[in-house]
C-alpha cells in the first residue's frame, strides 16, 4: 500500500509540474508580446478567423487550427488557397471537414464570446488567383461587437501612400523552439517594396505567423499571408470575390451547402457501390 501511495504522489507532482510549465509558456508569450508592444484585445481584430480541421478538433479545442483568415461579410471568410488544400492526400478539403472559430483571441480556450461555425462551401480560386472563400453555415449577427467583418481593399496603391499603420494579426509559432502561440498576436509592421507583390517587414526570427494571417490598415483588409513576409493582395481578387459571394449572406451559403451535401452524398454512394462490386 505504501508503494502505491508513493507512486500516486509522484504522479501528482509530475502532473502539477506539467501544468505549471504550460502556464509558464502562456505567461512568457504574454510578456514577449508586451515587450514588443503587441496588442491582443479581441476588439483589435474582430474580423479574425481561426480555420480548423474538425477531426483534430475532436481531440481537444485548438488542436485542429491550421490557418488564419478574415471575416469579410456576414457568412464569408477569406483565406489563402493553400489553407484549404490537403497536401498529404493531394486534394482540397471537403467543407464538412472544416470549422471556423470567430470572436476569440485564445487558440486553445473556448470563450463565451466565441462562435464555432461549420463551412457549407469552399470557392476554390482560378489558377491566376491565390485566395479561397469559405461560406459559413449561418450569418454572424451584426449586433456582436467582438465579431465584425472587415472591408475589402480595392486600391492598395492608394493605401500605401497614407500614413496609417499596417498590422498583422495571427497565431502561429514563437521563439527559436517554435512554441505554439496561445493568444492572438497583433504586430505593427513596416511596408517593404517587392515589385508586384505585397510585402512587409517584421521580426521573422521571433515569430512564424499563420498562413492566411490578415494584413490590415484603416479597417480595410490589404492582404493575407502566403509565405514569409509576402502577402496576397486582396485588391487584385475583389472582382472575383464579389462575383462568388453575392451579398455575403447565409442565403448564398445555404444554396452551396445543399449542392455540396448532395454531391458528397452521391460520392459516398458511388464509393460504396464500387466496394460491394469488388
């Protein structure tokens, strides 16, 4: 009995030490953010979206996070095309495999203000474009102050001439060890000329930001991060985005959701028939 008690006591100490280490990681990220003058309030980025894989989210909240994105209409989230493509299986994710979390700065902790929404349709971009559109299962209420769409930039060149600061909001990895960032970062960045692309300067050694991280200024969405400090210019996609989303409400989303569900059902039946024939 004494041996069992000793083992239980050791296990309790190990569990307590593990929890303390996790708390210290979160605290360290907060301290780093303060030192670098990075804000983290929900109102600072009410358009921020966390795009997640449902099967991984079933393990624990936050595990399925794969990318960031931006809410641009009541039921429309923009991200980069690479976020909705499964590299392992060489295919685009089915909408039913995705979830979108809005209204929370915490990656691993659900909050009372956050919303978890399903995706009814994914608009894949033409070859010359690099963004993808996620249609949500329902509209986000206009009365929610912590969740608000951001306007699309239509003229990046004009915004580059203003004195308004540019910001990136993202989770991702921090430090040399690549610790997962728990609380949303908001970095003030400098513009960097790079030809036809949209580029910025920030401390890339301190943070590896999410793909799809929004780049904003003056309450307008300039771009979404594709790689390193390069961002996809939203203004070059505006015509395509508007042609796909209509008025940006759930009415458009529901139609695509029904069609997508029918197509997926037919696909499952077809696969089942092939297996039976074999």
